[in-house]
């Protein structure tokens, strides 16, 4: 979301933030693929590739094909630029993709995705909070605090205030180079309670970042990079995606983590605006909402399901690794992009300038 989904930064036009509360309901050249036919028994799905796609194929794509006879073909990685290009050109490389909340706001502003209002999807199969603007929830991941147990044999940081506390927890640190995720964490580190977090006090967030900046060895940009930093001992503690942590633990590395103040990012299925396979696309999304399919996908992909009924199909040990599990979710918080506190695109530019200064 994560992941995985959203490995780069995303900006939201100011006008979108003003519009989004009432909404409920750089263009690059794309290679020529095909002019789509509504009669095709094929659906093209944009994916994150790797383990994410492998799990989706087994638990989401193949069952849909068995149910409907519609073949799923994949295109990876997820690309907002390609979504924009194909929607405007009418030449579709994919019909369905997954976006985070910030990207959905951008996509709505640019009219790149189909509206859910009037879509052929059975709302009775959805759950409270399933729909965000024109996206339908699928999975989520969390940014968590992880640390090397061999560096902290008596226990490492258990909150972002601890992560910022270089006297009590000396050592090297790493955080993601992603303003939308790091600014809320900086406020938690400065003592802002979760229920008072949004809208973000952005001047206070940057003041908090000033305190930790000298102690951050690497501002990571890719999930694999973050994992390598922790695995190889280049850093003692890190803000990292949950799935990357559990991969290291399963490999036998001395890594520990906490769910306290974990930051949840959700991923949503959306349908490309104007695709002639619109009805099949919505039928696919409805199928992906099935709680058992979400449960099986999340287990294999090391993410978390967003359909609460999925936990009826998830055992205790697997649930312990999921941010939305009943025992973990109360310790975490969800991003609130609609109530960010400022224009995310502006703050992303400010964040990049701050890192470079």
C-alpha cells in the first residue's frame, strides 16, 4: 500500500482536498497495446508483481476465472502514469488497478477512474468503510517500528517518541523518504496523541523532524532497501513495512517489532475510466471482496485484509502478523488523507527540500 504499495511520493492538488470532503461517492507516452473489445473474455489487471501478484493469482485471480471463465492477465508494476495515459488515449493496457488513498484523490481529480455510483456491484457484500471515493478496499499494510534485538537485548523502542529518543535508545536509524507517512510519525514522536493527530500541525511536524534528522543514516525509498538495511545491521532501528519485518524474522534474523502506533495504509481496487470491460472489472472487484479470498491473500502476501469478516478464516498465529487483526488494530492508526492539514504535493516538495538542506 504498500509493498509494496506506493514506493514513491504522491501529491494531491489543493482543489482536490477542498472537493474531497463532499465526494463520497506528468503524462507519459504509453506503448501501443490494443484497442479493447467489450466482448473479450479477458481482464487486464495492474499489479505490484512479486509475492503480491503470486498470492493474488492463487487466491483472487484464479478463483475468479473458475467462477466466470474470464482469464486474468497481469501488467506490473502499478503505474499511475500509465493509468492517466491510457484513460486519455483510449488504448488500454489494463482495466483494473490498485491505488492508495492519495492516488485515488488524484485520480478522481483528473477523472481517470470509473465512479462507483451506479456500478454493477452488490453493496450488500461490502462492509462499513469499504468504499473510499471511487475505490473499494482490498488490503492494507502498516509502517511499524522494528529493531535489531542483538543491539537492544533488553528491548528496543516501543513508540515513535522512543524512536526519537537518542539518549535512551542510541544507535543508527532509518525512515522512509515519503512525506505523507513520515509527517504524522514526527508528530506522534513529539507527543501528539493519535486522536488529535489530524489535521496535521505541519510546522510542529517539521520541527520534530529537525530533532531526528542528524540520527537518520538513510532515508530509504524501496521496500527491499529498507529490509537490507535492517538485515545487514547498517541501522539499529527503522520505520518499515510489516511484511518486510516478518520476512526477516522467518529467515532467522534477530529482529523485533511493535504494533504500537503502527501507521496503516489501505489499498483500493479501481476501474480505469472508459474501459469497455467495465462490467467485468466491477464483477472482479466484487469477487475480490470475498472475506475468505482476502484472508488467504493476506496470509500469503504478508499484508492485512480490510474486510472484517476475513478474520473468521485466519488463525491466531497468522492474525498476529496483521495490522487489522482485532488484537493489533486498536494499537494502530489509519492515515487520514482527506484531513491531512495542507496540500500534500506542497508538503512533499517541502519535505524533499528539507532532506536536501
